[in-house]
C-alpha cells in the first residue's frame, strides 16, 4: 500500500508527488497522457515559446530602430516556430520524469478512477486494469477548454488552444472569442504573424479581470498593431456551413457579421471531474467544481483535491501552492492556509501584464479610502533604452495604513517584476517601505519605487 496516490501530473499533481516523497511518503502518480499535464505540454510553457519566437521576429523586423541592417526578406517559418515550441514542451516533460525518478515517485500510465477512499482503479492505454491502494488520494486532474453551446469546438474551423498551438498553416483571418490570458496571448501571437485578428469580448473591457487602466492600455496597444478589438460584444451564433466562418455579434452599435477562416474559442475551462468516482464515493461538488476545506480535504476522509478542479483561480502556480499546502497537512506539518488575496496573475502579451491584489474598481466598491501611485514607462531610462516605452506601474495604496492594496503593471518584462511586490504585500510592507528601498538603476523595476513615491508626492522623474 502507498501512502499517497496522486491522480494527474500537472503543476498540482507533480508538485504534490515530489513534496510528498520529500516528506517520506511512498507516492504513486497516475497519468493518462504526458507528464507535466496541460501546463507543460499544451499551456504555459509551449505558448511562451511561441510568444518568444514572435518577439524575436518583432526585433528583427524593426532592426533599423536598433541600429543594424538585415539583408533580405524577414519572414517567419511557421513549422520551425511550432517545432521549437514542441521541443521545449517535450524537454520539460522529460524533466518531470527525471524529477520523479530522482525523488523515487512511482508512475502508472492510465486513467484513474476512485473505487473507495483508499483504492484507485487504473485503466492503462492498452486496456489492462490495475488497482492500487493508499492511505490518501489527491485529485489533480486539471481542466479542458470550454466550448460555447452554439459553437462547439470541432478542431477544424472552431479550435481550442490545443489546435491554435500547433497550426499546420496560418489562416488569413481569425476570430478569438474571449479576451482572458489565453485569448489575448493567441490574438497577439497570430497578429504578429500577419493574420487578420478579431478579438471579441462579452464584457466592457478586454482582459476583464485586470484593472481598467491596464485593460485600456492593452486595448490601445492591440489596436495599434492592427487587432480589431470588440468589447461589450455578445456572440449570438457561428455559422460554419460555408467556406468561411460567419460570426453574428451583437454590439452597442447593433448586430454585425464577421467572416473569418477560423475561430478560436477561448471562453474559459471546464474541470475534469467526470468519471473519476466522485459520485460513487459521495464526494461533494458545486457548480462543476470539487468542494474542499482550507487544506483541500473533500467531505470524504482521505480524498483531497487541488488545482483546476477547484473553484480557486485556474493558474499553474496556484495549483502548485495548493499541492504543497495539502501534502504538508497530510504529513502532519502545521501549515497556514493559502492567502488568495495575494497571488500573482500574468498575461504574456506585448506589452505584458502582471498584477496582484485588488483592482481600483474593487477598492472603490469596498469603500476603502485609497490613493494611487503611478509611474509611466515613458519616463523610464531602461524602457527608453530598450525601445519598450508602452505601459506603467500602478500601485493602489490604503490611505490609512499605507499598505499596498493592489499592484497593476503593464509593460515589457513586468511579469519578472511582480514577485517582489507579492513578497512585500505578504510581509505587510508599506508604500514608504518600497520607496525607501534602493532599486537598481537602470532597470524597469525602478518604476515600482517611483510609483510608491508618486503616491506620496515625492516622485523624482515625472
């Protein structure tokens, strides 16, 4: 008998398994596909490889701005871009295999179904059946792309992120329905390769979970590069019967029809909780998600759940943090529940977006007295030197305590700058603490110090 069975090997599952092994728990992972789950194989990692390729293409196409000449035509090679992305993903998946072997984590290939709180049936890809037993079970089966009821994903004309990641050819035109991180990143990727792109968002702002000013900046940047942004736009139907996809969209101006070669459905994800034994074992679910306590225990003793199967934010780093918290609790360590008010969110468009905490809209609605510290990258020496002047750092600060209620960054490489703010917020640092901390010059991160100073009317460079 094992101490722990983990069903799924994504950023939640593989981290849970490795941490459990570190703590002396005999652990087995059940995985029906590639090690690393969606994130490493079909999400976070390969998309960043795709985006790096188009960033390099942008620099090459704008070579005169950086003081050099390129002889001959600069054009992307789609096959090589996709091949590089897949090689990166495959390398990361092999890395998980190495880590499992290093940490003595066993792996069973197949589909897992919970038979009882300490038994899981594993049906392998060849049809053979194995039953494994453990004292505890963690469900980490992740999620899959959602599909609009009137526009089901067919993998041909209406595609999900999986097909968008490995195109054999580029469409001349593409409509992206949904402007969250996935939709916005693919809109940027395809437009960078010369595709005519429509980005359609039901709500009033693209990247609607972000601060309104950040959304407005990204919208300006997208429109500048030629993306046709439609907000407050409800898709009423998609007709794929002809050669082109015809999308009927209701906007404030009335109904309009958009013709494109392909449609990318980026309207969220659905938890993979079907046919894994939840109903048979009485595990409570709510609105398509597994219900757990602060330490990820379900209502059935010995069964836990983490990651995208929960109602918590569907982010890889959230799943990993939940995994560690859950496993350490199982191992008897005194751990604190996660603070979901202080997690980082990142979108890897150009400019990038990075945020944590409350938006200004949310702070206004809460009634908290606040002040804003904002610093534009147009005033940053490093941003000017890099030719990346779009964007800003915006800090929302409690007027009474001077603590950071929210931080919202948009600009080049801001996803690499956010961790320090997350740490500062977690430690209860104030805006004055940040402005009095010496930041290196010249860096983009100086904008954080300057934004904190701006909130106190002490900013130097604007």
